[in-house]
């Protein structure tokens, strides 16, 4: 059985897409088969994995709105074992179009059902909102990774997100668990970063990943080349951090 993990946080700029791309690439490097679902209309995960959005005939939008077969929307990447269902700017309007749909919270669940067992991991990159597409992603997911930026306002939005997760768990998806809180953009030189880390650890204890994603130039540069950091510079801190995170997740799911 494949495991579906959503990466969600309604706060923008916390490193969701960067984490999705690089965790997926690291899992694939560790010989897991991985599918990324780009559920963000900005389509940054798609371009970050080398997909030319202008060349895409069938995206997540066509699957949700026109009932296209999800298999027609799967594109391969430069990494063996890593595929992606790209996004499209039209996804912005999909939430309004979906309002008429019966059982609208389960559209993505039904989409992924036929291919769930084709992959070890399916990672969903959510948009920075708690709209209907994100609700769909959380309803389809087995678990959620919450990236938290090591900055002062980082903890502000978490309670809202946790509340949404709680509602989805009680009404739509009883199996939804928190895979972990992932601290991103960590700079060990800053006292504030260490304080945020301690605060998150104090609140969520075992739910915080041991791996911390450090600020890293190569990590910021790699998407502009359409490459995950492990292909752009395998020796960089960013590549090592994400590989360590992938190992941690594989280990955790072995026990589970």
C-alpha cells in the first residue's frame, strides 16, 4: 500500500514546495517509487522538477474538473522512480467550480484511489490556503507534514491549521495523522531560530522531525534550474538535510 502524505501550511513562504520537491527526490534516490501531486496553482513544484507548464496537456485541473484519467496527467522527471502530476494556474478557479460537485471533499481521494498502490509514497504539495483543494488533499492523505519556518510569526498560523486537521479528522478522514513538524530555513547562528525550535519541540515533542532543514544557497538556487538539490549539488547541506529527512520518514513508517 502506498502512503499519501500532504505537505500543508496555510502560511506562505515556509518551504512547503522546496520540501516536497527535495523530499520526493531523496525518497526516489533511496529507491522508493514516488509521485508528487502539485496541488498549488502557482505550479512551482512542477517547474522545480523540470516540467514545462506550457507543454502540459493534462494537469491536476483537468483531472478534477473534466474527470480526466489521472494516469494521463502523470509526467516523468529526471530522477528514476519520481513522477509528477503537474498543476495549472486554472486550479485557482477550480475551487469555485467544485462547489457544485457532489461529495466535493473527496474528489482527490477518488482520483488517487486507482494509482495509490503504484507508488511507495504520494506527496501532495498544497497551496498556502485552507481552501477546498487543500481540504481535498488532507481528506485524501494518510498523514500530513507541517513545514514550520524558524521565524517569529511561524507559530501563529499553526493552531488554525491544527484546528482544520482536527475537523477533517472528525468529519472526513478519520485516519489522518500528523507525520511530523518540519523546521525549515533554520539558521543556527540566530538565537531566534533556536528559540523557535525549542518552542515547537516543547509543544509537539515526538511529532517534531529530528531533521532540520537549514538555510542553504544551493537549495534556493536549484529550482531555477528545474532540478531538485540532490541533482544540482549532492554535497550541499540542503541535499544532505532532505536525504536525512527521507531516511527518517522511511524508518518511521517501517515501525508503523
